[in-house]
């Protein structure tokens, strides 16, 4: 189906073709607006409402749902009752208001990780865009109290990493990323470090254990939604490409090949792709993978890791079941299930378009398999769902579709937009920091200037952040981190409103029954009742009484 590029009600416009998340399929760091996420990164919860109040009326354009996806789920509203109220809070109309909805969550098997909001980032690894905007993302996550994931290959691509006897002993870039988060960490959220084949070979787990211990969570990577091959980046310098090949990576085309070098010198070849390896290529049955995985977890436990998670991608049903069973039996703290539709910094385009299971069918099956484990007396792992999610309704739907197992909703590209925008604004207003924050603008575009010309005018969360860190420390907070807080303000206020409408005043109160399918096809795929069938038995009981 085709999504609208323009929303006249909110005053938003997508530069490119919009995805289900509301983001353009191709999101550029220098973008001057103004999609919904982009504007929300300044205006926060104001973006929940139609523009120009007092001079307009508005009506929904979403009256027909075609195809299967999160867009084809609708949220139930209820005319009475209230559930999930905190202890000591009554059920009067004065108490049952949306600002009192409790959106705190926690995940973990034996050690609980507390979060202020049910969000986490996708894995932000060795792509240059992740490195450039890391401080904004990490500090924003710490200030808001949700987990952020350092993705794969950060150690391997860093020219300043030092190895001895095949193991990393110094990793300035990895240290920078961890410490950026920890500086503002207050006990909520977490810094999670992902590992792939190359990271395991490079001894990243040992390095983390020795230097940071329980301050970090270890994440093993089986896959992601955007592709079913290893992580990738592009480099334009042949010497850097050779350096990466010497580090043990697959480089395409081969930078040492004389024909390749000649084409590079003449300008025909302008970039090289660095690829990571596929995992588990030497195993030929689910049983072998299971046994090796549990042995790996035992090894990581022996290093001292108390919290370990797993991320899997949009593979078929066998791989999903295997990930769930491995995570359950190994007593992992979280399993992230990333559906096709998940974004990335680099992936073969048609692979992204046509491989794997889309998010909603995959997430629906995750619930079914969790139920099977539970019925057999096996405790399912806590779940995070991701893959093209970017709005507050997505958060509610993802929490409900796999309730009560979903603890977090994973957002990748959506969380990067405020980092881009904030950095561009900071580069204009603080030109001495433009290079440091990777700003791309020479002046404020009209889309920003019409909001304000000072940071305290532009960012709705500015005073909130200043109140948290203090006036003096505010000088060290990247504008991109403030923009992250603005976006989270909008997402969480919107989530609270949806939860209040469903009369769920805490996250554990959310149920699958709070969703309806807008078409029969989505009902069949998800097991969520078609909207005219949902609660019809209750309706008939009233009418026939």
C-alpha cells in the first residue's frame, strides 16, 4: 500500500516515500524537514494534536486498511473500568487521567534492569553515521532512562584499537561510546554491547568483562530485520579497505587485487563494502546450534556477565522457535525480535525489500510460541519487538501483540532523527562546535526558524533537561540529546493517552484483547479478532439479557 507523503492535519511532509514507521525510506542526515518524527524532535507532545487549534477542525483519513501490518491493527477503547492502577491510587475520574499512567518497565531473568520508558534503540554499530551521532543518542538515552545498543564491529573498524595475541586490549571508540552513556546514567536504562562472529574472535567479551563488568549488558547477534547477511559498511579509501581486510573482514571488491586497484585509481571504483561473516555456518541442525549456544552462554557467564541478551532477525519459524528456546533455557534477560521492515545504515536494497518475515506476522508468531513454552512450564524470555516502528500507536500495539511478554519496543531509525536534527541546529547556533557535532547546515531553515532561533525556544524539552543536569552541565549536553528527549516526550505522552483510553494505567495491564484487526486477513494472520467480531459476545449478552 502507498502511504501519504503529506499530513495536512499535523503539518508534516515527507521528503521521500514514507515507510510504515512514518519515516522516509531514505533518511538523510542533512534533512531540513519535516516529517512527524522530525518535528516531534523539537515540539514534543504538541505533535500529538492537529495544528492551528481554534481555527480548524480535523477528521481522520484512516478509514480503510489494506494488507497485513501494524497499520491494520486498531486499538480498543472502553467505556468503563480502569485496570493497572498503582497501589494507593483510586479509580475516581480525578485519579484516572492519562498523566498518571505508569510507563515504567523492567526486563531481566534474575537481575532486573529498570527503565523509565518501554523503549530501546536498535544496534548502532560500525556505520559512520552511528559513530558521528553517538553522543546525542547515548546521552539522550541516559537522560530518558532507556537502553541503547552498541552494535557489532565497533572494535574491529577502529584504527586505534590495539590487539595482543589476537585479543583487543585497547578500544578507544568502544570506550568512548560506553562512557558517554555512563556519564549520565542514573540507574535507569542500560548500555548493551552487541557481538558478532568477528567481535567474538577479537575477544570483545573478555575486554568488556575486565574493564566494565556489570556496567554493561552483553548481546549476541543472530540477525536483524534489514538483511540476512553480516553487518556491512562502505569505505571510500583503498588503504582503509586494506586495513579492514588485514583485520580479517571480507572486503568487496578485493582492495589488493591489481585490477581493482587500477579501477580505483582511474575513478571507476569509488567504494568498498566491508562485510561480516555469517554465524553458525558450520552447524547443520537446530540441535547443534542449541548445544553450541548454551555452551557459549556458559562461557560468557564464566567471564562474569550476569546480564546477557540475544537479537534475532526476520528468519523463518524454525529460527524464531530456536531463538526463543535458546533464550529461555539459557535464562537470558531479553530477546529482541526484529522483523523485516527494520532499518539499517547499509543493506542490499532488494534484500531489504524482499527477504524475511514482516514485523507483524513475526511478532504474532512470537506470542504464539511464547504461549507454547509457558504451557509446557518453561518461562519465556522477556521480549523486545522491533522492525519499522516509530510512533506511539506502534509502541502500544507492539506491547499488546505479545503481551504479557513484551517489555520493550525497539526503535532504530526513529531515534536517530533527533540526533541528526539537533546536531544540525547546534552547528548553526554554536558554530565553534559544528565540526564536533557533525552539523550540516549553514543557517537555520525556515522550518526551524519559524519555531525559534534560540535552543530554549526550539526544543520543548530544553528546560526539563536543564532542570535534570543543572545550568552549568547543560553546556555539555548536545542539542541532539535534547532533541531525543523531545521525541520521547511526544511518544510517551501519546502512549499514555492510548493506554488511558484503553483504561490500562500501567504496562503490565496491557492485553492482546486491547487490539482489533481492521481487516479479515490481518485477523487470520495475527489471531487478533476482526473489529466487528471483537467483544461481539459481550454485546449480544447485553442485548439478549
